[in-house]
């Protein structure tokens, strides 16, 4: 069984999918500000795939790993 840690599609989704609701509706997920992700961390991430993506993005930004998304972003411009 494949885990999220080994799923490259997860990173692609972070740079291609848009926020479907809320204050930042229409923003590409990887462009969401950290304070918005921190708010979700305090209040609870949404259920399902979106919640998993936002939680993954929160961990990436929290740990200063955003540079890992740069080559993927360039591939999808």
C-alpha cells in the first residue's frame, strides 16, 4: 500500500489545486499564507483529501521546505 510520503502526486496537487472555499478561495494551495494554515491547524483541517493536502502544506511551510515545491511549480507553469 502506497503512503502519502511516497506519493509524488501529492506534491503536484499542492502546486495545481485551488482552494475551493473561504477567505483564499481560488488561490493555488501552495500559495496560501502560513497564518491561514496555522488557523486550520488550530481549528481543524477539513476532512478528506483537501485536509490532507493542507496539513501536508502546513508541515512543509513550518519546516522551511517550500523550496522542494519550486521545481514542481516550474513544471506546471
